[in-house]
DNA sequence: CTGAAAGCGCTTACAG
DNA sequence: CTGAAAGCGCTTACAG
């Protein structure tokens, strides 16, 4: 069944069939109805490839889920608790705007070949990237080759010539979120506050460390490198980091750069005999689904994944359809989700003074 | 940049370029190398639509995530803890076999239009369906219209003429899993075992009820309808079901048809003042990521989502490429994951006898 | 071993 | 208001 068949059955030319399908104004209602009747009757839908070949858009965007792991070839995006919700949100928003979503996973740098393939062969009109490291050269190349992109978690640059400046960028307010998390612990009376960092190749990794430092500085609490341990956003790294941390220090609170590491750290704390929050307070970041089910339920920082997905999809599609370079940058606010894993500490330091006590209310 | 340009630059005809791309044997190595060099130099990838129009496969499958909700227009597949891991697994396996995956969400029956669209317009060559109700007429239509399909969680029928018999089907061993879960509780000494059912429009809903009944029957424990309450697989329904249940009965154990409802029920039990597992044992089904983090950690039944995804993808692609109707049916085994939410009960019934005690070891 | 040519199913400028 | 025709970028039977 093709447009020729429809034309023959409806007693018109293929031109007219095409005009009806594309809603041209100059088709009389009767002709239009006659053609539509045949189209409906035969479940006819124009061949997408033929249309594209004639220059119509494929109305397909790519969603590229990047999860570059140094060590393993065991890929476990399967239970990545973070990408799932975002992925579905992207699909929903795109579908609502009449776009299909091709999802592509990237575990090694060479997997970017899959993305180049669908871009150069004109299958997709644009792509959204998540899980990327900052300044990723593979993505840079794609942007420079003309792929329309929206990148999540990428530094917003001053340099106007930087390739990423030609991309839409959607970030959480990482610095401010980390700042607020640390400030929250300080206001609870903590001064020995440790930080388990995320993957420092990612914006969310180094920006959250920055927010942590900023809060300490503002409160006049000296930064101690012994209180900062490196993690890489996965649960096991939080677990190991907690052990390393307590070998060299004795913090009363921990700010973990994401919830997964906070969960790993809580596990280690339990094994080491520390109670949360009685002995050690802990706060995470991201508010993944699991966090509210933990005992104690994890206090964390939350940004709307839905909003981020919406911003990425809508702006990407706008930039595709308007054929202009829309390069907006967005920073989505982060708010505190107070649960059970943080506790006010008894204050026994000389630092304590009226003004400080007041600020804690 | 198209094949004509490449041909011109390489000094050959478009025919030869095409032969090189498609790996025809009758191209001398030097010619081939000469052409490949130009192709590489210009990042040339043949236009996917043009190839398709000439009859090449699109190498794209659909993954249709169905989540039909009666009540709400708030769609929350976002945090559906079950679809996420399966989705990524499907994408990975498909990518490995050189296929792209178009993901489509269906929240209302009319959303199936999106699937029909990409099928009739030849964008996809086949599709995998998850979250479907048993005997869904919309899917039936698609199968009958010739879409190659793999359906997860669908009854395997005797009737050879049934449309679903033309589809690949991949199920968990629901009946056996539910049977084992119930048997496990019985072996722990329980006889007052309640069941919170899943959505009875789905195979996993009614098949798990069947397994529950089977185990009771085999052990000579009378089935009591007062111990069976209806749920629909979402957390809140488990929460409500637990309240309804304890209004009319006093079970010592609960088999919830999935983990999400088990979580909801645990919440209700806590509110009602029952301790798990001291007062009430509870077992779930699916082993979602959250379950291991619960306190007490949830004992549950687990099937390999990875294996299910692999079976669905590989067989679907086989059926597409071999152009024959592969209609294999698979039942993936389910195993017990013993954690902390179930406890042996003190036995104080006349029913207790030597043989029974033995079977409990 | 290689090129010229037909044709996949559309859309759209052109002519009437 | 409508049809005939060109052409999008490929692939492949055909001819040599």
C-alpha cells in the first residue's frame, strides 16, 4: 500500500494524496474527505524513509546514556537508579511533541561510534546526553560536526568559541546544593564535616566539592584535606571511602556527593559500629527512589529530574525546528529533603557564641 | 556528502562505491582501499532513509513500555523501579546486535497509535512489549497486521489461531515462583498465609495467585478468601490492602504479588503496630533494587531480567532477519532470595505431626 | 571487474 | 484546483 495505490483507489493523482496528507490548503473538502476515507480504510501511513529522503524531518532524537567505567566490562546501567527516571521523562516529553526517541548506551569511548553513525546517516535530528564527563572530546566533535545537542551536567563556559557553547546545557545547581547541604550540617552544630567526592571528571563531582568548600569558608571552618575522600558516584566507592575516612579522621558528619555513595557509606558506618545519625550524621545528593526507604531515611538534596528532562527536550526540539542555534543554558534549583539521617550535635566548642547559636535557631 | 561525491573524488562510479560499502566480493583490494580512504576522510555514512527505501532494513526495533492506569493522568513510569533495568538491558543487547532501539511509552489505549505509526511508516522492524495486560486487543491487532513482536508477561495459549501464538513470549515462571514463595512460608510453620494479589488483568497477577493456591492445596491448607486481598502492583495498593486484610483476618504471613506492594504493606504493618518478621512474615516478588535496602531486608522471588531481555531481543531479531515467524515461548526460572522479612513461627497446632516437622527440617 | 540506468515512495515546483 | 514530472540518495540487475 503506497500513495500510488491510494491515489488510484480514490481516483486522484499522487500529488493530491500528498497534498491531503500534508494538509495543503488548496484541496476542496470533498476531495480531501474522499482521500482520507481511503487512507483510513487501508491503514495507510506514508513511508517515513521516502518522506525523509524528500527532506522531511525524521522527528527522532537520540538519548545517549553515557556510563564510562575505567575498570569493568560488566555494565550495570541496568540498575542505575538515576538514569531510569530521567530516561522515561525524556521519552514522554519527546513523544508529546511528536518526536521518537532512540536510546543509545555508551560504555566505552568507542561506543560513541554508534552515535556518530545515527547522526551521519541522518536517523536523528539531535541528541540529549547524560552521564557525560566534563569537556568530553567525543561529544565536542559531534557538536562541531553540527549535531544539535542538549547536554546534562556540563560546565557552562566563558569561552565563546568552546564547542559546548553551541550546545544547550541543563545542570542542577550543584554548587549551591552542596553549599546548602554543608550549611545544613553546620547549622546542626557540626564542624568536623567530611566530604566523599563524586567522579571529579564530572561537573557534578567537582562543583559539589566547591560548594562544600564555600560553605566551610563562609562559616570560618578550616578546610581539612583529611576530611575529604575520593569516590566516583557508585555505591561501593562510598563504602570504601567511609573506611578510608575513619582511618584518618573522626568526623561527626558526612556530606556524600550523591545518595548512592551515602548508602555505601552508611553500610560501612554500620559495620564499623557507628550509628546514624546518633554518632555520625550523613547527607546525600539526588534523592533517588531508594533513599526514602532507608533506615534511617536519608536526608538529601533534590532537583527535579522532570524539569531537567523537559528543558532538555523542549529546547532541543525548538533548536531543531527553528533551524537556528538555540544554545540556552539552564540551572535547575536544588532543595533540601530533610529526613532522618542528620542530627543536631551537642556543642562543646569555644567557637560557640550567641550569634552562632542564634543562626541555628 | 553523498555517494556521488565519494564516487567522483575516488574516481569511480556510484555503483562501485555502493559495492564497497556493502562488501561485495567482486571489488579488487586496491579499488576497495581507494574508496574506503575517501569514505573515511569525509566521514561519509550512507543516508539511512535512502538505503531503506531500496529495501535495506532499518535495523531498528521498538521497545513499548505499557503502563495503563485507570485513574490518573499523572504518569509515573518515571520511578517505575521495574521497567528501568529491563529497558537498559534491551537497549544493550540490541545495540550489540547492531540494532537501534526506539522507546515508546503507552499510558492510554490510544497511545498505541504511536506504535502503529512507526510500524506502518516502516520505522521499526519489530517490537518488544512490556507491562501489557493479558490478551491486549491493541497488541493483538498489531501482531495480526504483521508486526514482529516479543511480548513479556503474556499467557502462553493452547489455541493455535490466537494472535499471540504468532508472537515470541517471554515470561517469568510465575506459577512456580508463587508456589515456592508460599511453600517457603508454609515450611516456616505458617498456615494463616495471606496473599495480596497483583493486577488481575496481567498474567503475573493471576498466575501468582494460582501458584499461591497450588501450594496451599498441596499442603492441605484450606484456601480462605478472607486472606486474599486485591492489589494492582503499585505500592499504595499494597498499603491499602494490608489495612483491609487485617480488618477481617489475622494472618501470620503475607505473600505479596510484587515487591512494591510488599513495601506498601510493610509500611501499613508498622503503622498498625505489627513487627516484621516477629509478628508477621512477608515475602515479595521481583527483587527490585530497593528491596535489599529495606529494614528488614525483603525476602523475595527473583528472575533474571537480563536473561529475559536477552531472550526477547535475540529471538525478535532472529525472527526479523530470517524473515520467518519465530514464535518461541520462554519461561525464565524464579528463585528465592532469602533475606530478613520472614521468620519461623512457633507451631501450636494439632496439624503438626512428625512428617510435617521433618519436611521443615 | 565496472558503469549506466531503473526504481524504491514520497513531495513539490511547474504548468495548466 | 489538479496532474505530470523531476529528484531526494541509495542499490542492484543488466550489459559489457
